[in-house]
C-alpha cells in the first residue's frame, strides 16, 4: 500500500484490510471483487491484484510463510526491490538497503549531490548501502524514511533539529533546500473520453468490471469509450442519451483525463451490449475508483438539482 502512496492516505485502508483479513490465509481466500472494492480510491490498482496473487502464493505454495531474504521475496507477485528490501529488513532483520523518495532526499543532502534524479539513483543507492548497518537494519531503514518524511522534508527542511546536521554536507554548503535536483518532467498529454450512466426504471444501474490488465484493472466502473485524443461515441445500449453539463477531470501518472458524461433511463427489460445492471440495493459508490466516483457524484448532483428545480 505504501508503494508511491503516503502513510496518511494508506492508514485507514490498512486498518480496514487487516480487520477484514487478519492473516495471509484469510486474504488469500477473499473474493477478488471484495478486495478490489475495499481498495477503491487508493489508486495504482495493480497493487491490489498483486496483493491477492502474492497472498495466494504464500498461503498455498509456501505454506503460509514468507521468504526472509530480498531475492526470494522478489519472486513473489508485485514485490520489487524496494518492497523486498523493506520486508527483509524490517520483518526479518536482514541488512538490506531500503531506498524510497525520502531516503533519496536524505542521502542527496547528506552528501550534497547535485546531479539530477533519476540519473543519480544508482549513486544514491550505493551511498545508502554504505550507511546500512548489520545491526538493527530494520530500525535504521525506518529511521531514514521517517527522517525524510518529518524533518528532511522537500520544502523548508528542519535542519536545526536534524540528528545528522553536523555531518550533512548540504547543510554546511547552504544547499539543502535545493536538493535533490530533479530532471525537468515532460508535459503530460491530455486524453478525452465518454462515460455512459444508464439507470433502469426500477433503479438498477449499468456497471462493468474493467479487464484485469490495464488502467483501473479489475475495478468496477461505468461503461465508456476509449480514452484517446479523439474518442468515438460507443454507448453500451440503445437509449435516448442526454449529455450532462460539466465534465470529469482526473490525472493519472502519465496523462490528464477529461470525460464527458451521458445518462439515460431505460426500461427494465433493456439488454446492454456490455456491462451488467446492478440492483440499487447492491450498489456501493465506495466500490468505485476515484475517477468513476467523480462521475457518479456529478451525475447525482445533476439529478438532485433537477429534482429541486422541477427539470
């Protein structure tokens, strides 16, 4: 959960997950849809799919026991170098180097390194490895990450209370606030698309589960068009589609997305070409990923306003 996501965003999800599925065996036995629904809103949904795959390998093939070294951990689904090193170090006291964005920043300042990221990642990792002790490596890893998160922050680092201030080259040079240097990012492209919100006269809503592979893989959502520079109208059924005023804007890692919404009310016997009608009582908006929840909120807001004004 902490891959590319802050503790503040993760903590309630973590508490809920460990309450619902307190052991790796319980998680392995969970239904995919239940896990994806509880993950909704956290983003990077491939993590949830890999979490399930990993739990099933550990609970099944490995008898419920995790490997203890980083190389073996990286053979599990969804576990790369960062996660493997963190688990091996913190859970099993192995002298592995844990390198996240916070640690990169601490090391860049400690050694006053001005070469830009990501080109300098390998050098920063080597320096962090030199700092990693054989004794209590897990405590060291957590201390370095917490130092970057709370004291050696991106803006206005609190150098005066930093336990490494006397040995920090960037503090001595007065350059701490400027580090680490990052290469200029390319502007993100903009993609467009349509979403279709269909409701039967009995209240059921048309939803579809996205393919496991790809963006929002395995998540519940509204049927829609492809997300491209020039999307084609592709409704999931024949209806008197009406376009909603307004649009949904959302930013993914590699692009900005702008969605136009179309809605329709259809008869109970209507058959869609894709998706499934879900009874109103079985639908939980919280199961939707953020971009789909934005569309739902816009649609609901329009329906509420219409009811108020008599439209």
